[in-house]
C-alpha cells in the first residue's frame, strides 16, 4: 500500500548507530525478497502454465500499470504519501494466480517506477525487496488460513475463501507498512510507533478500500475477464477522491498568492522540528521577516504591484535557503523562515542578513524599480523557548525590536522582553521627570535648498533618564500621550524652544523654530491661547513658529484637529504636515488645514537612491506640495547625492544628518558660528545650483 520509501534514505546522520543498521537492513530485505522470488520461480516454472487464465495476465498488466499511477494521499503536513492501486490487483493475483508472476511483475514495476522518479539506488533496492516480501507474505497467509498449497499456479476462489482473502490483504498492509516504517525509523530516528501510527492514520481508509477490492477483483476476473476493466471505475473514484482531498489539504495549509506554506503549516513543521531536537546540541530557529514600507508600495502603486512584490519576495526567500529550511507567508507582508537545524544564533543571523541582501536587489515591477527592505526577528529553540508558541512570540518580540531600531536583524534576548517592564518603570519616572528637569531640547536646522541659509530649527525633545541614560522620544512620547503627561511636556517644550529662539533672535538671527505637536495635544482647546501668550512673552512674531503635526494625527480626529489647527493658524503661526507619505491623508483635508509646509517622511528620503519607488514618492510629493502652494521639506538627508537629487527635484528645504544632526542649544550656536568654514562643501554645492 505504502508506495515505499520515497525520501532519500539519507546520509544525514552518517556514523550514528542507526545508520550502521540501515544498510544491512536494506540488504537483508532485498536478499530475502529475491530469495522468495527465486524459490517461487523454481517451484512454479515446471507447473501447468496452460491452466493460467487470461484474467491472471490481465491482473498482472493492471498491477503493472497501477504501480506506475500512484494515488497521492495527503498527510497532516504538506507531505504526501502515495498509495498504489497496484495493491488491489497484486493481491487479487496472489489469491488466484501464480505467485511467481505477481512477484516478477511487481518487482519490475517498482524498479521502473523508482527509476522514472530518479530515486536513489538504495531506495530502489529496498522497495523491490520490500514488495517481494509483502506479496510472498500475503500468499503465505492466504495459503495457511485457507489450507491451500502455497505454490499452486492457480487457485479457484470460493465464497468461503473470502475471509482468507481479507487476511491476505491485512497481511499485505501490515508487512508493507511495517517494513517501510522500519526503514524510515532507522533513517530518521523517529520511533517505529510514531512512523507507523502516522502511516496508518493517513492510509487506512484508502488502503482498506483497495485491499477489500482484491477478492472482488479475483472473483470477477475468474467470472469473466471482461469484468476486470469495470473494476477500474471504483478505483478511479478512489483516485479522484484522493486527489481532491490532496488539493483541499494543500489549500488549507498554503497561501494562495505565493503558494508558500501558511502559518498553520509552519507551526506543524516547527512542532516536528522541535521534537526532532534530541539534545544533540543543534538548535532550530524561526526568523520572522517584515517588509518595511510595503504599505506605501500598495497604496501608491496599487495592490497588483504589491502582489507581485510579495511573490518576488517569496521566490527570493525560497531560493536563498538550503535544503530542510522552509519559508511561510504569515499574511500581509510578513514571512517566516524555519530552520530546523541551525548551529547557533549567529549562524541564523548571518543567514537572515544574506536574505535581506537578496531582497534588497532591486526588483522591477511595471517598469518601476524598487528595493525591498526587511526587518528580521529571530528566536531559537531550545535556547529561547520550549514550545512553538513561545518561539513564535519571542521571534515576534525580536522583530518588533528590529523594526523600531531599524536594526534589520535582531536575535531575541530576555532584556528586550523586559522592555515592557521597563516601560512601566519609565512611566512611573515620567511623572517626576519634568520637575526634575530631566528633559532637554535639541535643535536640528532646516536649510534652504536654494540659498543654503538656515530657515528654521526643529526642536526635538530628549529625556536624560538618571538610570537609563538617553531615552528616545519614540519611546517616551507615546508613554506621555497615554498618561496625560503630553500636555505639560509639550508646554514645557514650546516654552523652552521659544525662549532659546528669542536668545538667538537677540543675537541677530531671524530663523523660525518648529515644534512637534502630538495627536493628544490637538484635542487641547487651550493650546492656541497658551501658544499666543508664550509668543508674546518672548516677543516673537507668530510667523516664526511652526507647528509640525503628522498626517495620522490629523486623520485621527479630523474635525477637532481642523478646529484647533484653524485657531492656531489664525494666530499667525505656520503649519507643517510631518512624516508625509506614511499615513493616509486626504487631499481635501490637506487643503482645509491650510498647511504651509509638507515634510516628506525620512524613510522615503533615506531610500531615494536605492529604490525607484521612494524616488517616485518624493518626486510626486514635491509636485503635490507645490501644486497646493506649500513649501516642501525633505528630512533624513544623509548624504550629498541625496541632497543634490532633492535639489534637482525642486525640494525647498533640507534637513538631515548630512547638514547637521540635532544639537544641544550651545552646540547649535557653535555650529551656527562655524558654519561658513565647516559647511563650505555644502555651501559650494548649494551655491552652484540655480536660485
Ligand atoms: P520627527 O518629527 O520625524 O523628527 C525627525 C527625526 O528624524 C528626529 O528623530 C531626528 O533626529 C531624525 N533625523 C533627523 N535627520 C536625520 C537623518 O538624516 N537621518 C535619520 N535617520 N534620522 C534623522 P528623534 O529626535 O529621535 O525624534 C523621533 C520622533 O519623536 C520625531 O520624529 C517626533 O515625531 C517625535 N518627537 C520628538 N520630540 C518631540 C516632542 O517634543 N513632542 C512630540 N510630540 N514629538 C516629538
Ligand atoms: Ca517633526
Ligand atoms: Ca518626520
């Protein structure tokens, strides 16, 4: 029933005691099988072959064809077993015809089938021997139960022989599956019981039908040769059924778009890999991949381009892996790679990096060239988890960290899990941080793309935590937002920024200052008044203050945001839409908030040189901004080529590390003073362009 061994009887564990037994075992099966063939041929060759009817030859022919047309049977995972319809005809022939004929044809068919499928020689030899033994055992069982001569050339089947025929079928099933399970267990190290119970579970139903049909086939053949072809009908039914079951099983475990395994299948495979870790010191790893900026690709270029990118990523990940490893698509732009056998964390990380490199190779979809960036979180078992569930969770935590650090790959560490605990303690500390003067402002200049002069400085908040050191605003701003502290924190920031600006104004500078306003603050109805008072206090004209709000901030509650922004506008301050391109914004809101400036999100600017898609987004944002009468600022300018490209695109303002990182107030003052000398190079390029 069992098509026999199909996986290469591998050398994976060469040297282990299991494998030492494997070769002699295969040799034994082959020799024993051939001995059965020889013995039977010797006993039957001089028999009255003229008494052998047409039906026996027809059964032999059907056995032959059936062996070459296997029925696929889905297993619980994505592997398929094959069941051969030859079992019906082989068993029927064993019951009523010459055993030597059955053995010879079966051996030939198996040999041919394995040759066609290029199976390894060892597998071929094992399968030949295994089938010879299976058929011989079935005949022996029939002869013993039914008190028939074992080597009789023909046997007439009577109604009372049916139980013996069924016993022969059962013996066929048992010997066939037993031998295959034994060799698989020797090869893989799984216990015999495990392999057997798996086989029986997936094959019992189909096998019972096929073997139960054997006495029917035998009897029908004896009745009339013409009856035999009719038997093909139910067998074809079984065949079709099996194929449908296979398709369904495939669909349930695979992703439609890419054909890759889905989350469920990944889990099952991981489960298997986990049980396979037998304390040998090897590890398994799960690497979670998340594409950066996939949403923008989808939003700007359409789903059909997004789909093609996903397929391309699937292909690249798959072709970048060695045997044994598998790729799954978990949904959206998230992929997982399972490494069932990996040396250690750094080996996994090296592989993840090479895969990231592969993805970065520009892909051309619909004439647009783009590089795909990915972040990867990695977790290993047994180091980080003893269950697949935990392993996935920890890989996810690592991924989260990789994304927020843009660190690309991150191996799980318990410290990053403690992150949540850390957040809690930070939250406690946040309350006293303002009174304790733990916040500072840093300033980053925005430069005119045409003249090189400083138009504005963006004030960015830093938290100098007494124990944790410098805490990133990406961490404490959300905390402050969720704990009601964003109001006091922002007021402190606005106050400080305007105070510094008034000092710089006093020494002759006339640039603006920009402050970031978070979503929560836009619900604060007293904000416009506070800002107006602070401006007056420091004698700063409203036009010298810019408020930066993100698209998503506006879209969270557009009505309220429009109201407050409208009131801010009326005091005369400027509005900038920050991180433009990362959220959903609607043109109509953009018009209605009467912004003065669009800030292209740094993620696009950083990627401009690498991928066409980002360059297109930058170009169209510049055009969009200009058509709405807005100044367009690019943040994240890290190098000269980007700076020049932005100028060529007509971008108005530039901000980024290449020009200056965010600096403390005093460092910024030094920068301002020294600028003509240290920024010669930039100035020369800037002056070289058209005004
Ligand atoms: P943002 O408003 O987009 O600020 C720009 C961020 O880009 C800053 O990060 C800045 O340091 C960084 N940056 C500037 N030039 C470059 C460059 O060339 N390359 C790269 N890779 N990065 C560059 P930072 O200071 O960590 O601030 C992160 C975010 O936290 C800010 O993003 C802003 O949304 C928020 N934030 C900072 N301070 C405040 C604040 O006082 N209030 C509020 N509500 N949000 C703030
Ligand atoms: Ca900003
Ligand atoms: Ca930004």
